[in-house]
C-alpha cells in the first residue's frame, strides 16, 4: 500500500559530520567531490579526488556511500544537478557547501529518492522557495524536508527503479547517438571555415591591430526589473546571442561608458569559465535596446575599413577552438585575458572587401543548411528528455492514480 510521506520522514537531511570522528582520524583519507563532479541526469557521480579529513572537515559538506546529493544553489538546482554517492574512500566523502545531503532510512531506496528529485515538478516547486541575493539564491533545507511524495513498499520501489533504469538506459543511448550526430555537424562547419578562410595571398593581422576596441565588460550590480541589459556567458552559445538570458544592471551614478555598449558587427568572446570559455558570437543585428556585457565577456570591435562587417565574425569563429584552449588559471577559474586576445590571436583576410562579402554569402547559405540539421538533432534530444519526464510522472504515482 502506497502512503504519502515527507522527505524528512524517510530521510535524514544534512547528517551531522561529528559522527565520523569516531571512525576516522584527521590523517585518514576521504573522497572529495566538488560541484563540477555532480552531473545532470547522471545517477552516480565520480569522486576522483581524495583529501585528508583534516583538510576538509571544517569547510565542506559531509556525506557517505548511498547518500543522495542535491545542489541547492542557482542555477545548479534548476539544472538538475543531483546524484548518489558511491565508492567513496573509507565510505566517506566531502564536497561543496552547496550540497543538501539526504540519507535514506530503512523504508526507502536512494535510487527511488533520486528519481523523485529528478522530476521537473520538484525543481519548479523548489524554485518558488529559493531565497538569497540575485545570482546566489538557494533552496532552503525546510523545503526539501517538507516535500511530499508517494512511497510504495520496498519491493515495489525495487520494481519501479529497475523499470526506470532500463527505460532511461535506452533513452540515454538514443541521446548519445543524437549528440554524436551534432558533433559531426559542428565538424562540418569547422571544415567549411577552414576551406573558405584560407589563402597564401591573404593578409594576417593580430586582433589588436585589426580592431578599434577590445575590452571586458562591466562588473554589474544586478536588479530584477529595470536598468541596462547585460549579456553574460550563458547568452553566448552556438555562435549566436540569446538576449532572453540577459539580466538588468542598475547603472548608478557612474553609468556605462558609451564604448561598452555593444554595436552591430561586434564579436563577443566568453573570457572565463569551464565549458563557456572561448565561445564566440557576432552581433549581427542592432541590439533590441542599449546593451552591454559583464566582466566575463570581451567585446572585440573590428576595424570596418579592413573588414566586411560579417566576415570578421567568421574569422573569429574559425579560431574559436584556439580561444577555448587558451585559458589560464586554476580549475574553475580559467580566463582569457584582454592582452592575450590582442597579441596572440590573428585574423586572415583578403584585402578586397568584395571578396570578403562573397565568402560571407557562401558561408551564410551553407551554415543555414547545416543549422537546419542541427536544429532537428536538438529537437530530437529535447523529445527524449521530455519522454524521461513523462515516464517519471507515470511511474512515481500510485497505481490507482495511473488508472484514473
């Protein structure tokens, strides 16, 4: 018989770390798992680092094998960062202070809890209760404790988990195929660029000499509803700009310097971060309103006496992989400096701007066809993810509800 329970009734939330002092000394090694290791749609994250208890006990979140880890901070929570800890050194792990840890009691399986927390409705509801400064909002422990779910007996949980494991494995294989096709599409773009943007007769110039302006953006003071529109790293993806992901900045007394408002023809480069570093997109149309970028994005403004407007965008897309590999700094803090952009990267171009324009016309047509294929692949992946959500909604409710 299924029953309605709160997570706090069947799980210990944030178990106290003092209990492991009885089993381990300061010199003993434990696993260490930063937020980057916690995946999305990956049940069992890999803890591939070890540290001594003395190095992690004071500052990090404690967990053990079979504990469920939930990211509580934005945007990790909304993105679904979640997993079950396994194969930990001495059975113990420490990690981000932004984890909520759920230790399952005897009447519930960790995998069953994982699947419940992986449902979109859990994230949608949790987002309503998030609090904190803009950009640092967190889901409170109370929300997790009081979240209600339908709990069947253990044999039924085992059956449901086995069924979901099998279904999700099939869907994940289909997603892998879609992603491999997407990779091939991106390789085709790179091959086209390499073929179209290369000639021994062309000029090659450092970006610092090819541009009238290169600079990082502002350090914004974000507001919810009013102020100047500010693009961030998330806005730059697939060589395009998503203004819907931009945020508002209260310009205050100092305001924003005119040159830091983006213009048609500017190329934007993500200059920090793992996974986002080096992404390139050109401002192909006038921005919908006065718009700037934050300090994680570099504005590269071409000299239009040398370049046909859209040719320069393709020239920088061609070197995108080089940009991605050129970050400096520690893990999670890699960045691409303005000086490196100016002095270490080059653009090749024919002197005749009519030839540049002809190249752009051909590339625009080819990329439009390729992007149709990419969109089809992306839609297939979205459909697979939607199927996962539908299966979860179906399986994690009592039989009588399914019949209704």
